[in-house]
């Protein structure tokens, strides 16, 4: 197998941070990710602690809900943007029940790399997660 | 002159044209002058002739005396010769022989009077006898044998002849004297007549000139003067009432002046009447305060509307400054500003608080217009005031209502957004876990697998219910994300056809697309148009269980295009058709219980079509149903840069209804 091909194990070993104020949804994401074979999964249900987790954990991928009390997803997207170095590719997949066009546009404009409406298709979400991680890995390889 | 009872000759004279009047005025004295000259000539001619006659009479007298003298001297000479025989005594006789015939000839020529002529004829005989007698005596004496007696007899006879001659000549002289007297008398008469004639001519000439002057005066000068007076009266704006009847130029001019005056007066009357009407109208206008200001801003006129709006009666406000209508906070500057603006720009408009006489306030719309005369001099201002208090109140109420409505709409949108989120969030967990369980269904017993299937199925149904409901609600709240643009319906139909194909195919029906390429520009939101088409196709496929096809097509309908979805299914009764587009009213629920659906599809399609300025409807076919919705036609698709004639293409590709 050629060296430059990405091994599934390499994707599955990446760190995923899920942020959602709804415990049930976090549990669903964790179940889905564990079922897919991911091992480094972190969940934050208190949005006020999300930024700290982001800084501390330096995840490879963030699954982010938009409508949350106190600190919402848009504010977090802005904070991520301010924190990350420009050349970094740290994908955020927005998962939200707010299906309006404005929300979609605003989230993507603030740096979200993908957008899936809730309720979502679990298989679709799993595929998008692995795609985004694959892109991140390719990006890292290019930079090195 | 303009007396209607004017005499006929004067009328006749007045009616003559100016050319004829001029001719008469000049010709009359001229004719009188010529007559005088002619009479003068005739008189002098007669006098000359009379004097000629006198002269001739004198010549006759002289010649007769001369004949007598010559004969007398001849007789004396002959007597001397007879007595002496001296030849020298014969000289007078010879002179008489020589000169008497010529004198007689002159007399013959000069004598005209018949009496004198008779005497002259006698004289001619006697004179000839006399001279013959004398000749005989001379002849006898010359021979020398003159008997004394014979000579004495001859001489005596001669003397008698001479006496006769004298008598005749005396007759002639007497007669000529009479004639001369007669002629002298005639000369005197002619001279006297001439004097009289001259005097008469002078008089007639004077009269002629006077009458010419009179005619000129009556015919022209006086009337021109009158005309001038009329013109002045006209200039003063007085009315000319006398209509002159003269038919000459001056008369016609005068008539035209009178007509012009009548016309002017008619117009003036009209103007006055119109001004009066206008004044009455303005005075009676109740809804607008209309009044006039002088250049300093003093009120000069007042109408009913102004009285009604401002509470001032005309007699109380006339002559007072219009700043009385302004409340204290603007009274110092605004009235002057308004006048200044009106002076500069012609008019000034303002809306603001004014006060009534009783001090109460009203919201007024005011327009001040500067009034200038033809020279541009400021004459004053017209001010129109409208009481806008009621309107302002209602406008404010409207504004308030609009604000409330907008707030309500925002709240509704917010509520929808929240509801959407709140409903979807738990569904996410339900459907997500359900799906995960389904993926791992081999791990479960059969009855659990069925339970899992029911959970996901119910969850999905709930989701589509929520989606459709929120769609309808957001469209009705006006907060849906419609992007109306010019679309090519042809292309949309093609896309919907491919998207709908598997749905129709799964119902074992033929799917037909009833059009052949080309542009059909319409206004709409592409995603929503497709959503409606798919909804209609889905319905047709779902309910057409005993038919054979579903047909998608389009028809022109005036400024709209109808998209039609037909099927040859069981159809829908006319009475039920009305309920088709009502939410949750699924027709014949008991028969169709097995058919999946939220009962919101057509209601949602209706909301969507209407939000894109179209409509939706149903028509029963002989066999089956036709559902349609309409979209507004657009002139040209925005993405058609070549601007080709899409109309031709669409006409051929999309038949008319």
C-alpha cells in the first residue's frame, strides 16, 4: 500500500470535539462515532466551557450546534477563528435544527466547513466527518 | 351727427365715401371760381362790343360830315372857278372827287342800322348827282361859252342838290346820334350788369367756400373728432352705446369702435362673472382655509374654510398679521421664513402645529404662494391651509399599527424559528438513535426490529409534518426565504421530471413530459417551484392506483404560465375539490388511510404558489384529475445574454390554455 494513502485508522484516531447543549444529541454523536470506530471523542454540553475545551484539546474536528443558551454557535465560530492561526485547517461541522438560509450562510461565512440540518441522517454525518478529517490530514501532509 | 332722426340729404351726404366727399369739397369752390371767370369773360366781351359800336357810330358821323364838307368845299371851289376861271379853285372839287368815294365805301361798310342805311342810299344818289353836276359845271366853264344864266341855273341846281345832301346827312347824323345814344346806354347797361355779376360771383364764391368748409366739417372733421372722443372713451374703458349709421369709412371705423367696445365689455363682464364665481367658490370652500396676504403678511381676504379651521371670523382677522396663527415657539421666525421662501421660490410648503383663535392647536399643511403681477412686482401671497390633525392622528395610529405588526411579525418569525429548533432537536435524537438501531437491526429480535421501524417511521412522519407546518407558517408570516428571480420553467420541468421519475416509476405508472425544450421565462423561486411540482407529482403517483400515467406539462394563461400535472386515476368529486387545499383535510381519509402523507402538501403548495404571485387549482377530467399552479411570465430570462426571441420558442413548446 503506497505511503501517501490515508489509512482508515489514521482518520479514526483523530480527536473529535462535539458541542451541544442537548445531552441526548451528544450521546447520539458519541454512539455514532464509537460505532464507526473513533476513539478520541470529547463532548461538551455547557457552551460556556466549549471555548476552553477547544483551546485545551486542540481537536482535529469540531461538531457544533448553533442554538445554545448563553454562548451560541456563531459566537464560538468567531472565537475559533480568532484563536486559530490563519494557515491552520481545523474543520467545524455545524449540526443544527435551525434550517434557515440565513443561519446556513452565516455559519459558513464564519468559517464552518460544512452544515447539516437536524434531524440528520447518521450515515451522512459519519461520511462528512471522515471526509473533513481526511482533508485535514491531507492539509497537514502538504504543510509538512 | 349720430342723431337717428338725421335728415335724408344729410344722411345721403354722410353715406358718401371719403373720396367722393373730398372730390365734392374741392370741386365746389373750384366750380364757383370757374363760373365767375366765365361770367367775367362774357361781360368784358359784351362791353368791348358795345364800345366798338360807339366807336363805329362816331366814325359814321365823322365820315358823313367829311362827305358833306368835301362836297360843300367842292361846290364853293367850283363856284369860284366859274366866276374867275382860275384853276386853283378846282382843287377842292378834285379832292372831293378823289376822297368822297372812299368815305362812302367806309360808310357803306360801317352802317348797320337799317334807317341809317336808307338815308345812306339816298345820300349815295344825291352825292353822285352832286358830283356829276359839279363836273358838268366845270366842263361848261372850261369851254368858256358859259351863259351867265346857264351857269347861274347850274349853280343854283347844285346848291339845291347840296342842300338835299345836307338834309340827308343831317338825317343820317340825327339817326346815328340816336343809335349812338342807344349804344351808349347799352354799354352802361352791360357795365352795370358786369358789376352785378362780379358781385354775385364773389358772393357765390364765398358761399361755395363756406359750404365746402361746412361739408368738410360735417362730413369729416366733426365726425373724426367724435371718433377721437369715442376712442378716448374706449381707452378709459367706457362703453360706447351709440351705433353710428353712416356708411362711409369714418362711419364704419366708428361702428367698429363701438363693436370693439361691446366685445371688450362682454369680455370684461365674463371676466368679472368668472372672478365672481371663483370668489364665491373660494369663499364657500370649507375644507381648505384659503386666504390672501399683502406683501407684509397682513390678511386681506378670508374664506369659510379658514374661518372653520382657524376659528377667526373675517371681520376679526382682516388687516391683522398672519403670525397670529402660529404657536409661540415658531411665531418669531417661521412666518417670516415662510414668506421669504415663497418670495424666493414662488411658493413654500410647511406642515406643523398652528393655533386657532381659542388657542387650541391643530396640525396644518400650509402652502404659501407668492402673487406677482406681470412686471414681477410682489402683490402679496395666497395661503392655503389644511387641517391635517385627523390625518396626522390616523397616520400616527397607522405607524403605530405598522410598528406593532412588524413587531408581531418579528415575534412570529422568532417563534417559528424557536419552534422549529425545539421540535427538531428532540427528533434528531429519536431519528438518529432509531437509524443507529436500524443499522444494527440484526442484533435484535424480530418484534424489536418492528418496534424500531415504527419509531423511525413515526419520527419521519412527524418530521415532515413539522417541516410542512413550519413552511406554511413561515410563508404566511412573510418570513420565508423566497428568492424570486427569472427562471427557465422549461429547464425546471426537465429537472422535476428527472426527480419525479423514480416516484412515479415506483407506482408502476408511465411518466410523461409534455414539452420539447426551449425557454419559458417565469418569475419564481426555483427550489419552491420544484417543491410544488414534486408535491403534485407525488400526489398523482400516490392516488392513481388504477390508472396508467402521470403527465407533466405547461400551458400559457395570459400573463401567467400554468404548470399542469394530470393523471388518469379515480379523480375527485367537484364537491370535495373545494377542500383540497385545506390543511389536514385528506379526502376520504378512511379509504386512503394506507396512503402516507401529512395532509399539508397541497396547503403548502398553495401558500408557496401564492407567495410567488401565482395560484393553484384543480380541474376534474373525464377520467382523472388535473392539478395546476401558475407563475408570472417574465419578459426575458436573466441568464439569456443573447436575448433571442424566446417568445417564438415558448409559443411552440408550451401550448395556450
